[in-house]
C-alpha cells in the first residue's frame, strides 16, 4: 500500500507546482515533453506566480513517506482582468490538480480533492477547473460532481457547486 500524507500547500513548492502544471497540460494533449518556455505565458503564470501571497490562495500537497511531493491541488480566484482558462466568475476559485506519474491510480488525487472540497465548503458557491477533453481525470472530476460548464475546441471548463456542502469531520 502506498503511504502519503496531505498537508497545506505553501509557496516553497512553487517549482513542483510548475512541474505538475506542465505535465498536466502536455500529457493530456499527448504532445510529449513540455516546453519549459511556457512559463513565460501570462495565461500560465497567473496560476502559480506569487501563489500563497493572496488571502484566497488555498492548496494541499501530498508527500510520500520520504517527505517528497507526489501531488498537489490548489485554487486561486480571478476576476475579468486576469481571468484564466477555467474562469467562471470572480466568486468562483479555479482549481488545479495533478500527481506525478508513479502514483497515479493510488488514491492520491482523490485524497487531494477530498481535502480541497472540505476546505472550500461554505466558503465559495462553486469551484471550477479547465481540462483537456482527452484528459483521463475527467472521470474523477465527474465522480466529485463536476459538470461541463463551457466547451472549447481544446478544453472544457468544468464547475462544481460547493455551497451548502457540509465539511467533513477530518477538515
């Protein structure tokens, strides 16, 4: 059995967040290795740059038994001036989640989403995300109650209500 712990995410994991974001984007599109110059794209920078400095930045990291990061989930609020790919409204945070390849299918993503949904309950009316239509994680998102909010050629914006959801006793 794979052992891991879920802890609050901090800015010290920024490099790991970039790795996850690259992998999530490019693996889903089956385009091979990520182009690290993508870091210069304003549409990606908004997800990570200075993460943890805004009061509304929320995140969790999964660490293995050696205290190495294996996955993370984080949210950030945007408004119409800096809206990102999964933007729904300025009251709805956008979620990013990914795990490293070696732990996929071992419950880490589910545990991260559980922690995030517990944390968001009662704080926001909904949460959104952007995902490539070929991404295998769509089934996970659907299990968590996400539905397609908007469709684009190469992306889906999915949304899930969190309003009125009771926080779990472990939060």
